[in-house]
C-alpha cells in the first residue's frame, strides 16, 4: 500500500534500502558460521570498509564542517550497535535477530517521541502494548526461545541504533554525519579487536562477507536510504522498515536453512502489527 503511493523512483530506492538492511543480518549470520570469522574482526572490518566507502562518497564535503560539528554521542551509539549486533548473531537466527533489532529500534523511537511530548491516541497505545507483548513472547524462556544472551545483545543494539537514527534526524547533512561517525568509530572497534586478539580468526570468505556488509549493505545501503528518505513522510519511512525482519526471516530460510517457528510467526504478527497500528494512528492524528 505504501509502495503503491510512491513514485517509481522512490519505491525502487526504498526497496533496495530495505533489501540492504535485511542483507546485513544475513551476511553477519553467514560470516559467523564456525571457522569463518570472529565477531570482533567482523565488526572491525564492517566499520573499516563502511568508513572507506562513505568517505569516498562524501569526500568533497568531509572538510566542510568544524570539529565542533562532530556528534560523539552518535559515534558511541554506532560502536555499541555494531559490536552488539556482531556478537548477538553468534547465537541468533537471521529473522529472529532482525525482529528483535527493529522492534527495539521502533520502541526506542516511540519512547523518545513520548519524552518530546508527542501525543498518542488510545489505539496507538494498544498497538504499542501488542508490540511489547510480542517481544516478550519472542524472548520468553521455552523450547523455541532464542538464546537469552544473544537476544539481550540484539536488544541493546536496537536501542543504540534507535538513538543513532534519532541523532541523524537533527544532522544538517545525514550522509556526511554518517561518514564521520564511521571514521571516528574506527579506533574503538580496533581496540575491541586487539582486546580479543587471542580469539581472532578470519578466513578469506569471512573477511569478504564482512567487507560486503560494511561497504555494500551498510555504506552504499545508507546512501540509497538517505536518497529515499528525503522523499518519504516520517511515518512512511518508519513503516517500510517493518519489512526488514520479514525479508531477513525468509532469506534465512532460503539461504541458511533456518526454520520459521510458530513462536516467531506469532511474535512477528504482534510486534509488526502493533508497530504498524501505532504508526498508522499517529499519522492519522497528525
């Protein structure tokens, strides 16, 4: 419905960006198969290749802002997101991880909106309740429950990415701000890699997957998303991201042989349906 209301160009850009976001989950899960690459090395290569790609694209503008224009809160959130994302996927399926990640992102943004004084009509509160119950259902102990440590790390990654996204909203140049964040995150991820040097290992395939995640689905993916988001209403931009966990889940089934469990289906319906209800009602109220 949302894609139908867009122009062909905007719909194409949006679809490519959503595929790139979902591919990040699939590439990370593929790379962290036993013997390919360790999480710290994956995170470092992802940040380094993303920084190089974004720096090349934003090169003419990199020196146009003063040092005071750097957002170190955004840099810290990016570091936390990438590190927790990488370690979480050691034990999570692609679809489950993406669902926890984007569920936490949206909840973080809703809380920020509440703190800023945004109004929520009663149906939106119902939707938010459904989304929270869906997250609880997904991670509650049981036979098909995801690893609690991995789920917790992915939840932290989602909160960090939500805050990072909110910081990006106030940036005058989102592409330039993202390039700077990736560049300034390099020393921190390098320190993490050095601290875990004893467990480090990286095969050529694992390194290639990490570089693809950083340069293509992160670096170029963000460029495409910035081009699309300029043409989207804020509610539409948030709503289309609900497709990412579904793409990741079906990609995990097709490429990784993962199972879609009843718990995942029920949780997905509650989380994505609840978030959609919140966004729809907020848009109607606005």
